[in-house]
C-alpha cells in the first residue's frame, strides 16, 4: 500500500476537514471523473475509484480514526480495520443518488418528490425582422402548435368517470431505487419510475379525447412585441406560453429568437451604425452641404473644404436606441469616399487640364499627358497583335 496517495490529498481536503467538507469534496471529484461522464478514459476511472476508496474511509468515523493513526497499514492484511480492499458502500447511497441525479436527472435533488408539481418545458421559436424594425421596434405574429389541457378529462388522461390509480411499481413516489453490486460494494441508484414516468399514477382507462396524455394540440397565433434596439440573435421571453406543467405545475415560457435581416448600406455594432457614402471630387475640394441617409431618413451634413477620401464623420444620436432606454441612442459613423469620374467629355477634360495647370505648372501637365498617351499606344499595339 506504500504507493497509495494520501486519502486527504486525493479528495483535496485538510486533515481537520469536517464530515460535510469531505462529502462535498468527494462529490465534486466523483462527479468530474465518473466513468459515465468520461467513457473510455482509464485515468478518470482510476481517479474515480481512488476517490471512492478515500471517501469510504474518511466518511466513517472509526475507519478515519484508524487511518489517521496507522495510515494505509490500518487496512492491510486484516489489520485494525479488517478492510482488505473490500469496501462497503451501502451507506453511500445518498451521495451516489446526488451524483447520478446531476449526471442524468437534470440536477434534481434526491429529496425532491418526483410527482410534485413541475413547470412545463420552454418552447423555442424564431422571427425575422427588417433592420429598421429592429431599431425602432415592431409587432409580429407567430403561429405555433401548442398543447392545452384536455377539455374532456381536464388533464388527468383518464376516461370520464374514472381516475388514475397509484403506480404499483413505485407506490406513488414517482421514483424507484435499484441496488446493485459493484467493485465498491452495494450501490443504490435512484431513477424515475419507468411505469408512471415520475407521475406516481397510471391511467388504466385512457381518455379518448387525448389518448391518455391529458393534453391536446392546436395551432395558435401569438403576438410578439419586438422592442426597439434588439439585436440579431437576441431572444424575447414570453412567459406562460410554453408547454403545460406536470402534476399541476405552471406552463413553461416561449423563447423567440430575433433574426435581423441585413441592410444594403448600414452595418451595426452594438448601438452604433456604420455606413459609407460617396462624395464628388468637387464637393470634397470645395465643401458644402450633402445628404446622408440614416435610419431617420436623409440628413444634411456640411462637408469641410479639402475633405480627403476615407474621412469619417460622426452623426451623434443617429444610431440604434438602447434596449434599456429608448431615449438614449448610439451614433452613426459615416465614411466619405471621394469618387473619381470614369467618363469625361472633352470639355470636362480640358477644364481638368486647366485646373491641373493652375496647380502644378505646364511641366507637370505635359508629363501627365505624355504618360497617358504612352499608355494608350501600348493598348493599341496589344489589340493589333
């Protein structure tokens, strides 16, 4: 046994740890390394066995006292504890029930009643909206198939005049306990009753209106209010529009994911909007007023003389309204891109030559003209070949 790790080290607790601390530590280690959570992982399986062995000793006051005094030697060769590696895990059913509940039962406490009222499951749906609808809010209508309590049996699932009977397999508890031998000894596993599926009752004479389910399905129209400022991928919760509850529990919720269509010119980042707007060469050079499209419509912006391409301007308060406060809005950032004309008349070309001449003198104009003529000759020779 000399190669065995210290049991306190295995569980990650101090030697002065309380019983509750030891139980909590073991539960965490066992859950993390349980074979069902790590299929095929031999190392995890070994850690699980090691932790279970440590807990079997440290959770027992007498065995812990012997271990603290003699170490692993206390359980060698029929020593003080008479252990010989054969652990009795019969008293660990509670903690194993907790672990298996977390692994397979959605975290339901072993002490909770399986046939207590439980809230129904949530339903998920999606709705498409336009860019401006997401910015300013809108109303949409969804048509969904929803379950309701059967009007014939009022949710019992039993034929009128009859009633569900107590499940004989679980005696109305909604859960069954399986005890099995394992390499650690006897292990108790608590599971949902397969006969009544946790309800605690079974229906012998089924209602013809719902075939014993207690519910009927129908198509219904649901109004969805899209709040101003919602972004793509966010969801809206509509309470009590999900699946009906179990054993008298309340209905679940309807979760509607909002899918925002792309806008041809606007892009959104949180509550700010970005766009690119072309500006003429003359307007960039001389300055003046120009129209810029926003989600509020066209706005007039005064361009400064000598504006360069890729200049970014900020339109304060022209972005998306905040979800928390519709009176607070983001900004709109506009990138101005100077357009270079591709088709010019002879008169326009002459005017541009004069403009260039006034800026740089005749030498620069001649060089530019020669370069253009040379390029044209190259193109002509290429096409002749």
